[in-house]
C-alpha cells in the first residue's frame, strides 16, 4: 500500500490531469479522434482521483470525510456519462454531456474547497461557504448546459 504522502501526491496529480484535460475534451471537435481519446484519458484521471480521494478519506475519516462524499458524487456522474458515450443508446447524448460536465464540476468544486483560502489569501472562509458557493455556480452551469443539449443547441459539431 502506498504511504499517505505518496497517495496524496498521486491524488493531486490525477486531479490536476483531470482539470487540465476537461477543457480539451469539451472544446475538441466531436467527430475527430481528439475528443474520444482525450475523453478516455479524462475518465481515467477522474477514476484515479476519485479512488485516491476515497482511500485518503478512509485513512483519516474524521478529518477527510468530505473526500469520500466528493469522490462518490463525482464518480456517480463520471461513470454514466462515460458509459453513455460508449454504448450510445437512446438519449445517450444528454446523459453523456451532463455526466461528464458534472464530473468536471466535481473536480473544480473539490479543488476550490481545498485551495480557495490560499488562492484568495483569506484563511477565515468557512467550509460551508467554500462548498456552497462553487456548488451553486457549477450546478447552474451544468443545468444550463443540459438544457442546451436537450434543445439541440449543444454540442456544436
């Protein structure tokens, strides 16, 4: 088993890879090779980030319980979104876009919850505010994207 420090490094690296790949996947042409290949790598990074977050939470549940919640929530969107694109059953596009967009939102929210105080230089921001504000904004964005997909306006080819 990896030592906790190595697991943290792995977790951060996987999360950063997912954060970096997300915009590439979103903006890549949907009919080329880049979108599906970078999407596979994105899903792998999200999976690695979620598994390592869950493992870190189990190692220190009293302090890092929210890692487990974030990991389960993020992966609960990533997996159906990824599988929808692979299986392409009726209604797959909405499931795919909302799933992967929500999983990316999960990565962004997790990043902000753990880093926003350092980014802003404000050490007194409560956990509730660090969680609620980005979650609200991301939920609004995902809802808007889902509506655009439902109306046929996204994705653009």
